[in-house]
């Protein structure tokens, strides 16, 4: 039987597909950095009225550069950059969701002013204790790259302690990289905002991710259908399972495809090439 995202017996298929980028659909070490079966799936889903969001920690120009180099043949309908800014595709490229992005910048400016002393305290604490790259960038008053996994765990613990002193201050972690953000703006709330623009409830939203910064979209709140590839970190797998989602035996994009195919037909595992 033909299936569709938007019709017939499978009308309950998600209409909004949100995927993290690095480690979830993109693996530059693979000969096929983005799984071709997954791209086919997005193509079919989009022809049936679904929309695709790349929900990433990268900044917009960076994502666009990688997408152009990959020449995927399928473009996302939305890009969430820096885990919080929303951009929607139009005929010329991607335009800002101005209302959301403006509030997001304003709230971050206010928050980071409040957090200044704490960020300086944390910066000194880390600099005195270990080698780590410490900087300030456009998106965070303190951006940290830990040198070792052990250092990353220590930094995570210290950053949590510091964030408790300022309301709405959150840590965003991806591997050894840390930045700070406002609790109201995450991959999860950005996804909720996009679903709202499309008039979709969480039951029509799918999300897949592999790392800490993906957790806000994987808890089953903003997306009812959640998934993680086999290479996801333990905490992501735990959260996805707890939300009733699927942890695939397959890596990266192949794992995301596996999860989407299971939604289509729960008795089916991935169709092998
Ligand atoms: Mg990732």
C-alpha cells in the first residue's frame, strides 16, 4: 500500500522532521557523508507535504557552506542555527524568523549582562586548573573547548554550579565544546516555534539527535517521535528511550532513516541496500 505523510492510513506520520546535523545525519569520515536513503526519504516526505529542519549548533553561514559543498539535491525547509536562531527557506535562500530571532537576541543580551561576573569566575577557575581554549564569541560570553574527556566532565560540573546562580542561564554542550544560552531558546523551543508556524502539534513532529545539545528536542515534549542513532551519547539514548522513541542499531543518518521507516511500518527494520 502506498504510504504518505499527508494522507490515507499513514496520516499520523510526522509532518515536521527535525534533525541535528553533525553526528546525526552528517559524518564526514564516511564515503557517503549523508546517507542517500535518508535523503530520498526526506525528498518523498517533502513531496507529501512534510517539512525538514536542520537543527544544529553551527552558525548559519557555516551550515550553508557545508550544504553547498555536499550538493545534496534536497534542501531543508528551515535551519535552526546556534541551537536557537530560526531561518526559513525562500526562493532566494534563507530568511530570518525576525520576531523570534529579535526576542532571542534581546533576551540573550540581558541574560549575559546578568551573568558577566559568574562567567569571569568560571573562566578564571578553568584557566587556573587545566589547559582549555577559552574565548568569547558572538553567541556566548564564554565559549570553552576542553582538552580531554575528563576535563570536559569537570568543566560541565563547574558550569552547572555557576549556571545555578543566574535564572534562565543554561549550558549548551556538544562534545568538548561548551557555550551558554537562555533557557527559553533551545533546539526544543525553536522546534516548537516552527511547529507553531506550521500549525502542527508535537504529535506531528519527529526529532533526532546524538549529543547533549539535542536533549531539549528529544524529551518527548516538543516532538512526540524521537530517535537517536547508535553513535549517540548514553544520556541521549536514555532520554530517547524514556520518551518512547527509537534508539537505532545503525550509525548516524542510517539510524535516522531506520527510525523513520519504523514509524512508517513498525514491524519493519531498516531496508538494507
Ligand atoms: Mg550532533
